């Protein structure tokens, strides 16, 4: 377990002051704004091997041998002059040694996120210099509509159906089966938050609502992965985009994976049913600055743009509601977003389902080839850990495409494709400075989409252009760092920055495996094919910024290639031409993922697909998967609505036992709920 010793704290403070130096404009030094307790907590969420590696990095920086890593003086970091410290970090950022690039990005991302994301509540100056207003008005506290179980000692539960995970997949299955009369128990690893629990502070909410406190990444550290880990899962932190799966993707899944149900009227009805329940609509008229720029620039270039369907209800034209939409990646304090927390989970609870939050499932129990329940650990309100044992007639795993395969592997499943084919929709950010205020932290995070580059070169693969949340913590992570002053000056213009994301439908996947302690390990390398498509999207995004009136465009590479415009005309187009010829090795550019899919894919060939078409595993009877890991391949769009539709479809099969698509024998509901202490 990683321990933050006094010597390591000294090193981290010195690193923070180098990455975020105090400047003449009065902005405080990094060490004053980086909460080391929260940094330690984030590191402790990593696999033990990664924790040890980070500790070794800090220990190396205390030794004179550190000089050999950058051909500098043989001195520990704290004894270097400030300019030497900066030169060391610059050397690591550009190094040909992967471990040094990884080390630089790890400390750089942690320090900037904690500083600009508000880890120290008493340091408002960090926001004031950016023009960032911080959290919106405090919402009125309201009672929590869902009552969760709160065991205080080792406890056994019995149920018809155990649902592990409460997001887009688990929440829908729980609601559908509970409403049909089944005794459902939902177990969720994360906490239950509601209303004013959503403080709109980045660091607090990332730590509470996201897996690994928002610090989940691939093993090489090159891809930051955002995955919801709270009641409601990804639907609680989704940016409210509710895309229907493109027909060409559904046809591809049906054709290439022998999964005909994706093109049937029944599956379409599942999509429609879910869309009705979560209130999908395009009944909004206001865009924030960067969404308007995407609309205007695309239109000026003759490219079609569309409104993004959003799952919201009760939205008004008030400034309060408009501002609050910008914080929904940190949870929705106003209850406008209709994730499973406000829909299917509430229905499940109202129909007798029991819900147990703050509970990590260690393994699914299996006897004679059939799932029988699970063993888990619940963290009580006072921080104690108690054992939970569940006996169930059926088990549905819906922990997301990282944790679902990890749980199944810990439970003894051995299918050769389990954990493979990981798709991430790898995403880069193309930022730009505009002459007028954008204030992109307010208003819908995503309301406009450009789909002109989604099917490149006659394939089903390409990139979508959308917009992200732009609160300063995550913004500081994605903007390249060349020096402390350069990075601060970029962020000082935060109110004038607009950002587009290039979301790539990746053809080639990665893998989830286990370390020796049973923790998930994520491996993913962006292929040449997918990188080429991504760079076409980057070029398009940059050109749209220029057309929309940006004065500077910042390309997503660690060397910060920058486009300059004058009177709406690009002055240095050769920078775009050179982009594919730069080195794009891991940690030379910022790459992110908010969508994880396909690690337990369903299909008609049991040799290559761990799931049957009904969602049941081919290895274990009564064990189902109902989340994004069941996708045959990635969706190419925000997967929330597709996951919910597939979970809805799977739940109907569990209820009816319809055998047309390999569905299992129906499960008859039982009466009564049982818990034994």
C-alpha cells in the first residue's frame, strides 16, 4: 500500500511548485493548492504494482542518481534550482524512455487536477485568476427518494436476482425485473448521492463518483479513463447525450457477430421504451459558447451538424438551469438529468428491490456450473468493512467493461476472449482561444454533434466531433504543459477557451486482465489505423475552430503545435500538414476515454464470444452480463442509450424465456425478502 512519507511529501510539494509556480499576477504556488491527502487516496485506488511504481518514482527524486535521467547535476530534486527542476520535467516529457514520460505525466496530471480542480477549499485565488466562478448556487436539500440497506455486521441475503452494478445496464435490469414481481437485490460499489451531495467541485465529485477516484488509467498511464462508480453509475455522470445506435453499427454487429437480434423490431422497441422512460428529447434552444462555435464553424464549412438528443426532464429557460447543465458530469444537483437514479432504480425501489451501496463484490459464487450468488465487502458509514453473502437464483453482472471482466475472471471464468477486445472510443481535445468570452463551463456540456467524419475511407470507422465539460481541473490536464508559465498563461484565458473533442470509433482493441491480487489491469495501444482516423478528426476540428472565429488553435500533442489566424484566415496551415508526421507514442499526447466496451462480447459463436445472445455466459448457467462489455464491438456513439436498450432487451428475455435468440428458461418470481444477520 502506498504511503505518503514526510520525504515524499517534500518531493511532491517541490514538484507542484515547479509545475504550477507562483507568478507575478498573484496566483499561488502549486504546493498551496494541492491536497496531498487526496493525492494519496487517489494513488491508493490503483493496483498495488502501480502504487509501488509511483512510490519508487518519488524515492528516486530524493537521490543524486536522479541526475542520470536527464543528464543534469547529480542532485536530488529539492536541491535543484527552480529552472533546473523545470528542465528536468521538460526532459522527461520529451524522453525516448517510456517510463520517464509516464512519470512526468503522472505527477503533472495529478498536480494540475488537484490544484485547479479545487482540492483545497480555502484557495479561491486559483479560480479567480482563470475567471472561473466555481460551483453554482447551492441547491435546496431534499430527502433521498431511495432507501438503501445499511448493514452494520456480517450479513446474508437471499433474492431471486442479484444485480451487480446500478448504471445504464444494472439499473434497467433491476427496474424491469422488480416491476415484474421478482425479488431483486442491487449491489453497487460506489455511494448513493442525491441533490446537494453533488457539490459541483471537481476533485470532490471525481473522488466520490468515479472509479479509482477519477484516476483510472491504462497500465502505461497514457489513457485517462473516466468510469462512473456510484449509484446510477455512468448515467449519473454522463453528459446527458442519449444517442441511438447507428443502423450501420447494428447491422455490422448482426452480420459479423452472428447476432441477428440487433436488427429486429424487438430490439428497436427496447430502444424506444428506454428513450421514453428517460425522456430523450431535443427540446432545448440554448447552447454554450463552444457548442455554438461547433455549430457555426461546421455550418460555415458546409458540414451538417445536429442537435444531440438529451435525457432531461423539467428543464426551463432559467439562467440557473442553464448554468447547472455544465456541471452534470459531476452529478446533477437539480434532478433534471434522467439517469437510472431518477428512473429505473427508483422504479425498482418502489417495487420492493433492495439496494446496497458502498459494496464491492469479490466474486460470483458458482456450484455445478450454475451461478448461486456472490461474496462481497460492504463499507459501513463509520468506515468498517463487513462481509456480505448473497444467495441468488440468477446473477446479472453490470459493473462496466473494466470491472465486469475482472469480476468474472476472479470468479473462475476462463473463456479465452473474456477481457479482450476492449474498446475505449479514444478521445483527444482540440482547444482554441476566441476573442470573446466563451464561459464553456456553463450550459449543456454537449448539445451539438458533427458526424461528417464517422465513416472514413469507405469503412464504418472514423471520428465524431463534440464538446466536453471544461471545468478547470480536467481542462488543466488536457492542455499540454511546456513550462509552468506557459501552462498558466493558457489557463488564464480559460473563459475565452472553447474545446472540441475528437471521439474515435476504434477498430482495434485492448485488454483487461488481473494482477496477482485480483485487481483489473488495463492494456491498450492506439493502432496506426485508429490513430490515422483520429488525426483526420483533429484536422477537421481545427478547421472548424478557425471557421468559427478562433484566433489560436491548440493541437493535442505534447509539443503544443498551435495554429494562428488573422481576420479568419489560417496563417500557418503547414502545421496541420505536419501533424501526422509527429511522434505519437504513449504519453506524448493526451488521450482519454469516457466509454469502455466489448470485453465480454455477445455473439453467435461461443468459441469467440463469452456471452450467448440472451446475455448469459457460455460457461455458467444463470450468470448474465448486461452492460457495455456485452457489445460485440464499440458503438461509435455515446453508449448509454445502447447499453440501456440491451439491458432492457436482456431483461425481457429473462422474464419470458423466449428462445428465439437463445434466451434462458423464464425465472418465476418468488414472494418475500430475506436477510439473515
